[in-house]
């Protein structure tokens, strides 16, 4: 694996080497007391701590004292290297999330990354996910696995985000939160919680919130209702049951992306067609699921997870009437309803073989989608649901058996291996068949054997090194297959699944100077699913023969003094097309060595927080993002930027009442920058496609809030 000569890379590596050396040769080392290294990692299922886990895995705990509105995941998850989490300032399209360059192509929602909430998938069986249904008000912590781990999580796991909500504890209590801020943003929230008194009674956390905003940009108003409930039983036989139910409803206007000229002229504006067609999206999702962990003997246990959900989306796009004159066009209104469900059954054996842990399991997922398309006009009235132009039923299912083994074959050496057979079956039945629109029914399937292996060496109690390999696998989502590049009707069944070979070496140390991690990685991908362009809000996709991602991750955190903690991270990512993609139709040739759009080459973060249990608390963080190319030609880019956030608050108690107040200032120096880009997006100007890929970030903005808690 080769990395370009890079000043920042060399400085970071030298600093880490120096820190390790100082720790190893200190005469009287003092044990590091930061909790991060002693908490058991959940993501890899190996019951190791963060120091001894042979993977790039990071944990972020929700603040003890609420210091933000609690609407977007970006408010909590910051500073994780190689995690690019961009706020579009567009609630119709959700956050943009990628890891090591995987998922950067997404025009909305999350793709290529698996998301879990309390062990239950928040990613659809086809690989499409979203962060909007994660209830931040009841969040306990987040684990992020930045490397590919398809042997554990299957399809679309170029990285994994595992969120865990709080369990009820102590006496029954109620917490009421209210916060407001810039752009007439408001959120009100109530949380009821309590611990269990007997094994037959559950502990519980019930959270309900309402958020509304006028939006930073014109035509970007949104409102969101979210309810989340978690019941937990700790039974007398040692088993544990979690039952989680989540409901999310969002109505949001869509201002869409701007051209560079429009952004520089007025970052708050929406495109003209957003008003003309009243572009908007309505989302409603209900999901419930349960996990059950039960010990069978001292050395054996079983885990069962099951979930079921329903998601409805109606979206009005800005597609011109003239374009829809094509009888094979699917219209300008997307309307679909999805029912999805699945289960994961796992048996674990510990020390049945000497110093070996074995997991055997099977994951089953299925989804049924009723997708319709309508014209976005009736006569001369635009932005309304008109005639039917598409009607189909799409189904998907997979049955993935998997195995994972961890063997401590020497006191300081461990081997972790895994294998999974992932198979995904798609079928589409077309019910909209006319004389000019043929039957587009069809089916396809994808399958892959996904091995992984990691060798770790605990050089010293405070120092671990590891090397790993994992095969990655990603199928196209229903949305990515929904439209063909040639403009004809029907699914794009020519779109292939991508596969990747992922290599990583890493070093972790927990010493007097803090907890450090260093990882270098390489991912070689075949048939990578990349953007083929977005026009008037409609996206198509194609395969790139080969892509290459190489990079470096560095992180540090330390409790400096009492309740004062510091965190810092840096990541370098070189993501390129590794083979020419020939021109096809209206698509231009992409030359080998071209940088993959949507990906920042350098990211850095630094944060400082004073977080006592009661009294005055405060925090500050600084985030740097390198430039991001907007298209395959690398003809333009969103400029690099650095932004600073500040927060301050006070928590106090009076008898059994608890109060918390906070104030927050984001983008404190009012930087003018782009929050995210829509890869290969364009609009027709004077008969020519013009890039419209820029989604501006908010300027200086504030929020403040009050929380009141009382047992009852």
C-alpha cells in the first residue's frame, strides 16, 4: 500500500510514535483512567475492550448535560476519523454520511453504511438507511466501526454505526425539554423513565418530541414528530430482553442544490423550480423490534433479534412537463410504501475449545415495496399529484448464514476470523403496462462469500497492534435501480453489486498521555456503484470497474484534569477511480486517477469539554474539512473550511428537582461554506446541463434550551 508524501501525515505519525515511546520508557507509568479503554466493544461481538479490539472502532457517549436541540446526529457524533457526516440543511433529504469514501454517492439518506439502533437494523434490507429515526433525546452512546465488516453485518457494510438508547434506572421520573434557536427552530420533548423493581417488571424509557423550523434556506421549512419507547427486562435466569418501538413523521420542503454562481450570490435562496413545483417530501415510518439474550450454560448462550416496520414516502420533484411527455417516463411524483421485517438468530460458545469463542448464526431479511409514480401537474397547475405513470410491486429477501471465531492461541496473540454467505434476491412486477409502456417486470440476485480475518498482538498491557482483511459487499438499493441510464422505463437490472478487498493495520495505546489509535487502510473495489448523474432531482447509477481508497486515521482522547476532557482526530483519504470508465451515451469518460467526488481528502477535529455532574459546564470544538469535488470530471469543488462551535450551560439540583440550561453557538465565526454536495447533480440552463450540486451550510446560528427533571 502506498501513500503520497504528505506533511500532515508525517507529523501525525511522528507525534504518535513519540507519545508511545515516552510511555514505554517512563520509569513509573501511571495507569490511564479514561473509561473508553475499559468498556466492552459491542460492534465486533468479541467481548474485547477498545484497546484489544483489532479494528477501527470508536465510541461517543451522549453528553451528560443536554447542550443542543437534539435533532441531527451531527450534534452528537463529531471527531470520528474517516467518518464524513454532512448536514445538508435539508430535512427532505436527511444527513449525508460516508466512511472511508463509502456512501459518498448518496443523494439522500445513507447508503453503503449499516445503521443499528439497540441492535435492531435501521437500514432497510436493500441497504438504504437514514439517521432521522434515531431519537437523540434518549441516546446513551454511539459506536462507529469505520472499516468493512461484511462477515458480521452483510450487505452494504462499508462501515457500521451502532446507536444505543438509555435504559430506565432508579425511581420513576419525568424530564421536560424545550429548546429554540435560529430560523424559528423549536423542539419540545418529554421523557418518562424508571427502573424495574422486580424481574417480571421492565425498566422503561419513553420519549416523545416535536420539532419545527423555518429552515436556513428559503423553501426549507420542516416539522418532525418522533416517539421512541424502550422496555428492558433482566430476568431471573440471566437473560435480557429489549423491546424498542420507534415512530417518525417528517414533512419538509426541498430547496435543492444551487449552482456555484447562485450560492455566491445568495446562499439562502432555493432554485426557481423548487417554488414552481413546490418540491417537498413527506415521510412516515413505524418500526418495532426486540432482542433476547439468554445464557444456556456457563459456556453457551443464544441471541435472538426480530423486527418489523413500515415506511411511506411521497416526494414531489421538479421534473418539467415536457420531460414527462415521454410515455415511458415515470412522472414527477414518487409515492411508495414499504413493509419490511427480519430476524437474526445467533448461538455463542465460549471455551468449548480452549480459549476460543465461537458464534454461529443466520440473518433473514425481507422487504415488499409498492411503488407508484404520478405526473406532478394537472393541466397548468404544477406541484400536485396528477395521472398515474408507474405502478409496480418490488420484493427483496436474503438468508445469510455466518460464523465468527476468536482464538487466544498465545497469551498476547489472538486470531479473529469470520465468514458469511450473503445472498440478496430482487423481483419487480410491473402493473403499469400500456401500448406505449411495455411490461418491465424482471428479477435478479446477488451473492458473495464474505471472509474476514484479524491478527492482534498485545505487545504490552497498554499497547496493541493488529492487521486485518475483510471482503466487502454492496448491492444496489431499490432507489438506485429505479431508473435506467438510457431513460427507458423499468428497473436498471444491469446494475451490478460491488465487492471490495479491505486491508488494515493499526496500533492502539492507552498511556499517561491519553488513548491513541492509529490505522492505515486500503480498499480495492470492483464494480463500485457510482453516480451516473442527477437531473431535476432524479438520480441514476452505474458501475465503475475499479476504485481505490487508501488512507490514514489518527485519534486521541484524554481526561486532562477532573472533569476536563480533550479529543482530537485526523484522517487522510485518497479515493480515486482505478481504471478508465469509457464514455457511454451522454455520460463522459472518467479517466483513471480521477478523484471520487463527494469525498474529502483531509479531515481534522479538536474538542475540549468541561462536564461536571452539576454546576457550570462548557465546551468548544473545531472542525476542518478539505475541499470536495462535485462531479466525476473534478471540474469544480466545494471549498475547504474550518468551523468552530461553542456551548455553555449550568446544571443544578433543588431537593428532588433537577434543572439544566444551555446556550450554543455554531459556526461562531460565520464562515461561508458548503455543507454537502449532490454528486453529479445538474439542471438544464439554455439547453445545457449545468452543475447544481452545492448545498450551503448555515452561517452563525444559535440555540438555547431548558430541561427540568423530577421523580414521581
